[in-house]
């Protein structure tokens, strides 16, 4: 399907070997940018939630997110022993969806976790739904179209915990396959800091 971001490019899903697939934008000035990889069982058509692919940085982000879950569990265990408070599900914001590998893995590894992903290209979002990479009916995962730099909850310091996050995973790259400077600019990082849950 044509990419909304570039009239000369299209979103392509390509089958590779051993059940692996790539989801990317092909053509135009972007040339060929792969949003992500996913593994699908040829017999059942189910996506393997444990298959993170060959990307070391995705595995590194998964490791950090899992460490956060261990720290959160330990802290809440101490709180629960002294009060009647219940466990709070970890909330993650994914800036850039790719093919959703990280989000699927974390949903399985941290069952009560909640995830919101933001992707700039609506065609990628449509492909993710059509391919079964995300369950649009799930109350624990949501995929939105938008510019992650301008994600609404980051525009003001939120007091409502339901719009704040324990962790933010940034996986956004431009046509040159570099992270846009806005994502490591001090004002943006301060917005992230102000909207993180402790």
C-alpha cells in the first residue's frame, strides 16, 4: 500500500526464510527503511511474541524494560507488606511501532503491563492490524497514528497517572536511518522526565 509520508514510496511486507517477515517503506527518497521484523507460523498464521529478531538494540530495550518490571515488583512487594495497596500495572510508551516485536514480547513477559505505541505512518498502522501484529480489541495495547515528538500527554506535566508511563521506548528513525535530533533535545527529554511514573 502507498505510504502516506511519501508519494513515491509504499509499505511492503516481505516474507523471508523460516517464517520471518519484514515490514518496511520502499521507494522514494527513503529508499528502503525497514520498520521491523516479525516471525509468523506458516501453519497457524500466529505471530511469535518471543521472536525479537536479530536487532541487538531491540534486545537491549527489552532487557531494560524487564529490569524495570523486577524493580517495580520488588518496590511494590515492600509497599504491599506495609499497606493494603495493590500492584500497579507497568505502563510503557513506544515511540515508533516498527512491527511491534518489543511490545508483543513485553506484553507476554510482563502480563499485566499496558502499552501505547505511536507511529507516524498510518499505512504501517493499518498493516499491523491487518497482519495480526496487534489486537485492536485489547485493553492492554493501543497503537495510534501521530508524531511521537508531539504526543499529547507530553505537552503538559500530567497529574493523572493513567496518562503517564513507567518506561518509554524510543525506536524512531528518519529517511537517513538516524534518530531525528528532536528525540534527544533537552526540552523533549525534560517532557519525558516530567511524565514518567516513579
